[in-house]
């Protein structure tokens, strides 16, 4: 065991939803905190207004909206801590969104309706781990794993044998993922090893498929508008020893 002497501010604190805390004036013995959070969301929409002949087709409007938030807070501390402290966090969020729209006429489409589809996904994973005290005699181990997987798919079809005045196709995939991890190990006097490990992984797949082709003839076909927007942010703050808290 490697001995360390660390001087830090005396105030320790953590505030978050669903917090797990092990706090007392004197702690003798090992403490272990484990958190596992998993969320899976599946959304699917299928719209079919096609036929042999379509005259003056109506509009198709579809929207999938998903918001996932996982919060973890672990706090182990006291005036005197004798023993090892272990904090482990695993958070996983999976979101699947799909929209299929078909308004094409097999033989003839005259004045086809518009197709509007939108997938919106927001995922936020937050983990706060704090361990320490005035005097800490023992090792501290903090581990956090955060994983986000988002799949968005839109398929639109207004094609047919003959298309006269086809409708417009508008499709939008929007994904925003935020991963936040804060790990803090502090003490006025620390005799022990401190280990902090963090893993953050965000994966986003977005697919748009728009088909307005006429098998034989297209006269004044509709417009196609497709937009994929993806934003992923991973924030990590790990601190051992003297300094300020993660902000």
C-alpha cells in the first residue's frame, strides 16, 4: 500500500437524485456501494396509405419522442474512516426509433399527400462519486461505466407506376447524448491508495431513406427534405487530493 499525505479543504458534499450515502462520524470497516441502471426504449410507427390508384392522397405525420435520464450519486465519508471504500457504477441506455411511411399508388398517384416524419431522442447519464473524510486510513476505489446507444431510422415511399403532382417528403432525425462523470477522493490525511476509473461510450446511428420514384412516369414530383442532427458530449472530472470539487 502506497502512503500518501494530502491536504484538502474540509468540506465534502454531493447532491443528486437517488443518492446512496454511507456517512458517519467514525467508520471502521470496509464499505461497498454498487449501482446498476439500465433503460431500453423501443418506438416504431408504420403508416400505409398506398393502393392501386391514389387520387388526392392525405398527409402522413409521424413522430417518435424519447427522453432518458439516469442519475447516480454515491457518497462515503466520515470524520475518521478506517477501511477500504469501493464505489461502482454502471449505467446503460438504449433507444431504438423507427418510422415507415408508404403512400404510393401501385399504378397511379395523382396529387399525392405529404409525408412528415421526426425522431427525437435525448439521453442524459450522470454519475457522482465522493469518498473521503478528515482522516482516511485505507484504500478507495471508484469505477464508473456509462454507455449510450441510439438508433434512428426513417423510410418514406411515395413512388408508383405513374406519379402526377407527388407529395413532399420531410424527415428529421435528432439525437442528443450527454454523459457526465465526477469522481472525488479527498481527505485531510490520507494513508492508502486511491484508484479512479471512468469509461464513457456514446454510439448514434441515423438512417434516412426517401423514395419518390415512379416506375413509368413522374410529372411534377414532390420535394424531399432530410436532416440528421447528432450531438454527443462526454464530461469527466476526476480529482484526488488538494483542490476544488468537480463543477
